[in-house]
């Protein structure tokens, strides 16, 4: 029987009972018995041995779906073991248990990531890449390689002793151009150092920008750190609440401001015993509340209506038999759209997008996008119908009326999402990689890299890069070329660990324009993701789905949905009878950070403001350069200078060895 302490430390318990054919079910039951009789340290070896016995060969051409299911089941089990799930076999039934111990421990999380990270170094193309980067070549009479781009600790120590400037950082976008000091491609340099991260490197679709932070003080301008921006997560409640994109945010703005405080109260006739009490304080007078909520409603109600109208205008409707002049949509037509969506879903197999000079009308008529248009239009028309049926009155009355009814709340949410989709794809990015490269980590280079990821130079680069880029999905929805606004106003990111990130903590930088650059803690993520599942598992599940569906429904093309890998693993787990929601929760919650890049970020994202106030002239190169340099100077005086006196920095730098960074030994 489990002790009380053991029970209290258990986060989750799930039975692992996959759906297998009789033949493979018997083999699985025999394996379970072996696992139950073995030591924990030997269980992965038993699973590996069973996987080898299957001798599948090429997953891509294997047509035995039952064999693939069993192989996937075994690989999933191996992945879950690596994640930290404990095995328990009771009455020949396997249960998996996740313990709270070490969930937030950095070393344990790195261990959970290590299997897939190490596996990438066995891939032939990656091995060749690493060997190429570490191979010396002659450039202007110097034998150089990636090793020359690792900082020299002895030079840093010498600068410190001589009271010289320790480093001279600058940003460089990592493109396919050659580095003038080593002859290596700038992106290849970025990629090499990215492989040193604990998290396995996987390419991502969509908009991306890669950066090196370099030190011009040393020869070859070694790498202080790297960062990258990628598409923002589509749904993130703590972020969306703060911006004002959620129903809860609107409810909160239509209520009086209150504050909950905790205090201790002495209980009468108890000889001084106290209890903790919560007291709700009203912080807003009735008159102030009425003025504020009325002004808010007068702003929001027209925006909701405008969002719906703009979203409908952005949909190609000729083949859907809808006329955009229709004043009040009928429910029968909305039902008709849902029927079209069902019919098109059955045809949406092996999707392909024409990426070269596409005909947007032809693209929008394909089953995938006809289905998407029908679904989206049905939602928008339902919301429009609800908004138009609201009784006459002030905007404050209308908003409260909508908040009081289920269809009204749905209409508000639809209108908010319509605006959010546009802004997330064009005005927001996430910091998907950010960190320092040794030995600069000892100089708090992580803080510098975090600050420079939000710099005016990055904002300008993003605008220039995407100002004329066609929006693939929007163009296929509208049946004509669509170019979205490309001004970057918001960055988001998450910590790798639940305890937070030292490089993001306490970043609050005063700007030349009087504003502040700040990493704000928004809340905690719930911890869902696929990072702990191996590439082999993903490949097996993808093949199973392809055979079951009679073709590929998930083809990594624009418009199919967010995160193809997540959808493959989620659907794939369900296809083998494994509870997807249980095992996609990796029980490693992370802190969510947000960074507003403009003075009016939220108002711009909500659609209240049409113009952006950065506090500097984004079109003036000198202005951009000066504001970016001011961030570097602040880091130097605020963090680096203090670092040199707060720790034995020479001792730390002396412990650094370049060979510890090199990846060749892992291949």
C-alpha cells in the first residue's frame, strides 16, 4: 500500500491499455509481465529489444497498420518512460504514474529532453553538418572554423584585469550570407550553436528571424549569444486576457474595480486564536465606474461589429452562394454552410498548396479552403445575426445584454478571435530561441541577448522583411493576394523551467523616449506539448493515420491547422487507443512573459489605434542604431559592471574550456 506521502506526491496516474490486434495484444501482455518483473533501469532495454524484433524496415512503405500500431505503442511507452512516467504492473495491467518530485528540477528536465536531443546527432545529415562546421579551412591566411567563433576566455580575463572595456556587442541577422571572418554562412553559425541547447532543434513553419549577438572586441567577432523569433502561439489565455482579446477581459472591464486582500482576524472567545480572512475592497466609486465602463463600451461595441464585417469581407463567397449585401443572415443558410463544410472535409485528403505563383481563386476553391471558408463564414454570420438582434439602447446596455446571454457571449468571442487572427499573424512574434554562448554566459550575456531581441533593429528588420510578403492563408481564404500590416508591436516567450528564467527576470530597461522595455510575467502555461516525443514516434503515428484515412490529412501545408506535429501525435495516440490528453501534458508548466514594443501596443492590437507609437523613428537608420546601442550600454552599466564585482569572475572564466561546447564528440 502506498504511503500518504507517496500519494500526495503523485501528480497523475493513467492506465496504459492500447488498442491492438489479438496477435500483438498477446505480445504486449507478455512484455508487460517482463516489465513488472524487471528493475526500472532495465525496462527501456526490454522495450528496445521488442522493437528490434518487429523489424519494420522503412516506416514510409510499410502497409501493415496493426504492426505499425504495436511499434508506435512501444515507442510511445519508451518516450513516456524517458519523460519521467513510472511503470506499475498490477494484475497484468500497466499503469503509468507521474510523480511531483523533480518536475521543476532543471537537471531532471534536461534528462527528459536528452533522448531526443542525442538522437538528432545520429542523423547523417546533422553529423555531416557538424563535421563541416568544425573542419578548419583557410580564410585570408588563417585556419578558421566554428571554433574561432567561441569567445576567448583569456582575452576576457586580460580585459578585466587591465580595466578595459570587456566586450563590444552588436546584432547581426543570420541569413544565408557568408560571414566575412570565417567564410561560414551566418545561418549555419546560428544553427550550430542552436544544437548546443538542451531542447532538440526542430524547424518551424511560418515567419522566422534568426540573430547572432557578436563581440567586435575580439578577433573573428565571436558569438555572445543567439536568438530567434517565430510565429506567436494562436491561443494563450494569460496573454489574450492582458491584451483584451477574451470574454473574461471584457467582463472585467464592465465591472467595478476591486482588490482582494488577505489579513488575520482574531476569533472571539478563543484565547487569541487567529484565522486568515479575505476581504474584497471596492476601489472605484459608482460615478467613476459608470464613466469608465460607458467609455469602454462605446469603444468596444463598434469594434466588435467592425471585426465581424472585416472578417466576412476577407472571405471568398461566390461559390458559397452568399451575397455580402445581405443585411440579416438566415439560420437556414448558416446550416447550409455547415453541410458544405462536412462534404468538403471528406474530400480534404493529401492536401497540396501551389507555392509557385499560385492562382488564388483556384487555391480557395480546393476542398481544404472551401471547408475552412464555410466554417468561418457560418461562425461570422451567426455572430452578425446575434449582434443585429440586440435591442436598441446605449452601447453599454448592448454590451451587458450580450454578456448576459450564451449566444451573445459566443458572438463577442467570435468577433474578438476574428481580429486576433489578423494581428497574431502579422504584428506579433514569439522569442523561440534566446540565450548566451559560453564563456559570455558568465558575463550575463543571456540578459543582453534577451534585451536585444526586443531592440529597434529587430523591429525594423521585421518590418522590412515582411512588408511585402503575401499572407498565404489569408490569400487562399479571400481568393486574391493579401498583404498584412507588418509592424511588430509585441513579443512573447516562455521559460524552459517552471521556476522561471534568470535571463528574463527583472528586465526593466529605461528607454530614451521615457518609456520602459520590460519582460512582464503574465502567468503559467498548463504544460501541453510534443517536445518529449521522439521523431520515430511521430513518423509511426503519421503513417498509421495515413493508412487509416486513405491518405494524408496532415500534410504540413498552410491552412490545415496549427502545429502539424501536435495534431499528428494527438490524433495518432488516439488511433492506438492511448489517452492523448493525459500524455501530451508534460507536467512542466512554464512562466509566460510578454514584451510591449510600442507605447500603445494593446490599443493597436485591439484595433482602437490605427497608428503605432514606437517612441522612435523606425524609418531613420541612425535613430534605430542609437536606440539599439542605448540598450547595449544600459546592459553594460546595469548588469555587466556589477557582475565583475559580485562574483569571482576570473575563476569562473578560467574554468571554461572551448571543447565543452563543440558537438563533434556527440556524433
